[in-house]
């Protein structure tokens, strides 16, 4: 296959243009005109920056009792205070940081495990594929949430990293199956056979020949794993199995429920964390749909 494509020159002749450069330019063209991608990525970026930069402008910890109790939002306390006088704005920005950290760590661990197993199973085939596929099916049928609840409940350490580790170790099977199906198709292509005959190692062939042709699919898989990790972590936090030494959006919801914020009319306690979780996961979904429309020519809007 040729690596260049014709492009009109300044004198009317045709000049060669690299295919990769042309495809990149075409992708950027549609990316800048896709409203779903722009909206989704914009919301994610704003919330991420708020979680990273916001705590730097808060001069007290998220669980410090600093003000009057049960105060609604005001110029002094932007999101009001809890029934104990804690600043909800401080909890919100720190909670965003923890939520994104769980998404990146949990989704990242699941992504690494799932893609590694999927690539090896799809490329190797045979007995290796059967063993890895059996392992994937075993983990897939396990009640992941029940396993997480039991594991986290009996651990003395309930930190963000431990929570993310268990989420990642139970969330990878569907990604592995999806990557395996794509790798099975690509493993039979001529350029992969040529790389195999040239004596390249398996890892080199997977990383240089197969993975680049699945880059868009891998990006979207990570986004879905990220959103799934955020939802699972919020569920664990809400039932009281979140980090015992920190704060997260799920823990904010759990505390507001425990101390009857809804019955007391303290909407400023439970709406911000609920809206934050919804915004993160929803914008990830919108971003994923936008990427699908960009990478799939059949879905592109001219």
C-alpha cells in the first residue's frame, strides 16, 4: 500500500502527501466541528482543572469545622456548610480530585489488564487464546460489585489507591473481549504476517502493527472504563466503603444522606456532588459519542 496520496501543488501539478498526515488533518478537521466532542471535552477539562487547582485556593481542609452550621450558599461560603459547619465548596473541589484519581487509576488498571490479555489472546490464538478467554469469562461472570464490597469491607486500609486497584482488577473483562475480537481480525492481515516472517517479537508486532490500527478504539475503551470506575467508586462510597481518611463526591452524598440533608431541606449539600458525578460520567459519554462520530466515516457530519 502506498504511503503517499496526491495533493495539488502550487503550479497545478500533483505533489505527494503522506497518508498519515492527511488522515490526521482530516480527523482534526472533523474534531473541531463536532459539537459532542467539544462539549464533552470542555466539561471534563473544566471539572478536571477545578479539581486540580481548586484545592490550592482553599485555606482549610475539607473536613475542618470552620463556619456556622447548616448555612445556605453565600458570598463567604459558596456552596454553604454542613450540619457540622464544614465548607461544602472545599469538600466539592477535593472530592473532584479524588473522583478523577479513582477514574484514572481504576480505569487505567482495567485498561492495561484488559488490553494486554485481549492483544495476547487475539494475536496468539490456539491454546493461549482458550486459556485467556476462559479466565476472562470466569472474571466476567463474577458479581463484581459483591466481590468489591466484601474485599473492601474487610480491608483495614480504605484509601483511593486500594479502591482503584480492586475496581481495576474486576472491570477489565469486557475490554479484554472487545480488544481480542479486534486483534483476531488484524492478526491475519498481510502486514502482520510480513512482520512475523521478518522475525519480530510478539510484543513488537502488537505495539507497532496491531495497536496503532486500533488507537481510536482503545481511546474510547479507556473513556468507558474511566466512567465505569467513577460510578463504581461512587456506589462504594455511598454505602460507606469509601476512603476513611479523605473525601470524595460519593462520600459527600453518603454523609448528606446519613445526616438527613434531604429532609432538612439542605439541597446545597447533596446537589453539588450528585451533579458533579453526573457531569463527569455524562460528559465522558458525550465525548465518547463524539469520538465515535469522528473516527467512523459513516457517522461524520459534513
